C-alpha cells in the first residue's frame, strides 16, 4: 500500500466520530446517512464532512439514490491497510 494512502487512512481513523462510523459499518453492511447522524449525534454538515474525509481516504463508499445516501465499507482498502500495519511488526 502506498504510504500516502496509509497516511490518509490513518488520519481518517484518528477522529472518534469517523472511527465510530467505521466500527458501525463493520457490524452492518450499509448505513443510511440518517443512521450515521443518529449514531454520532452530529449535525448534517458535520456528518457530511466526516463522510467526505472517510470517502477521500478510500475507506468507505458512498452511493446516492435520489436524496438517499448509502454508506458502506471499502473492505479491500481496509485489508490493504491491515496488511501494511501487520507488516510493521
């Protein structure tokens, strides 16, 4: 994995709200935007900001259908990150 991608992923996971979103997605295949808002207790603009950071890092995927946004993990990116981190030990 490219070190820039590792840095982006690590930065994205360094926030407690973004980490809670990723952890929730590890338990459920997808979440709706409203579920993420309920989970975090944040306003719509704040949730959008955190989701953008996670999407830019490649850790999540956003799918829009009309006004609905569905969020899912990019398991491939998480596996690459895990392999990289596992190689450090």
